[in-house]
C-alpha cells in the first residue's frame, strides 16, 4: 500500500511540475504572439501555444481525476 501511495504521489508531483512548465511556456508564447519578431516566430508561438494548451489541459485533467479517485477510495475504506 505504501508503495502504491508513493507512486501516486510521484505521479501527482510530476503532473504539477508539468502544469507549471506548461503555464510558463503559455505565458511566453502569448508574449511572442503579441510582439512577434517575425512571422515565423508568430507561427511557431501559435503552434506551441496550442500544443502546450493541450498538454496543460490533459495534465490538469489527470491531476483532478487522480484526486477524485483517491477521495473515492478514502470514502470506501
């Protein structure tokens, strides 16, 4: 049981770190879209913005799902 909790905690921490990294990239990409240095930079920022938005949403969804399943398990025990 302790190993299972340890694995769940490490997955949750890695998801939170991924969310923080994605949020940083999203902020930087918004700055690049607003003040582009070139049209190529604007396109790359737009594409990476979409990619990191997707990754952020998936990571956030996985974290919420993990906490909901943990709460459900806590209620049954």
